[in-house]
C-alpha cells in the first residue's frame, strides 16, 4: 500500500478542498479512531494508532513534520491491522477526488497568434473578459505614381 501523501494530509488538515475536503478529513479521523484490531491470540502491538499525530496536525496544518508523522503512523498501522489497511485504501481512493492544489500544471500555447486574452493556470471559475476583439490589420499602402527623377534636391519641373 502506498503511503498517504504528506501534502494531501497537510492540505486536508488546513481545510483545503471545501466541503469534500472536510468530509475526507472527517472520514480519516473516524478511521483512525476505530479500535486497533489484531488477530486472535496476538498481543496488541506497541505502535501509535495515529490519533496523537492526527490531533497535532489538526492544530498546526502547516507543519510538514506533523504531516509526515501522521503518514508514517498510518503506514505502520496499516501494515499491522488488515481491517485498517482496507479502510485506509478505500479512504485514499475517495481522497484522490479532493482538489487540494497538490499537483502540477503544465500550460503550453503553440501555433499561431492569439488575438485576445490567454489565461494559463488551473481550476478557474467565474471568469469573464470584457476586452474588445483586436482591430483588423490596416490595409497595405498602395504605391503611387512618382514623377520624381530620383534627385530629391530640386522639385520636379512641370511644364
């Protein structure tokens, strides 16, 4: 199982992703608070359930060390608790739908000339442009008949 992204954990703890992000954070909190399960006859391992790391990250979402500690605690618990591992895998699939800004954007414009606004970025909404369209190109100047003999010092003689 892949470890939970530190960036995703920090973003969700900080409130990223709107309502969907809040639901994902609540789902992770509920999952972590489930009792640690072990196979019959096994002693409970002495590892973190992840609750302390979750609480610290919730208090300071900008601290990457807290996010890393939570990611590690989740990975260790998933390795030891099959039910938790399955729940965490399902949670990760849902959390992938949350837009947290934890991605890269590659913008490319090629071919031709753009006549108007060009916007590059990610996740735009509610935009409007009031820029008028570009003016059409001016017609090319037409050559005129020239009676000048090439000597620009004296005006041409007309007679």
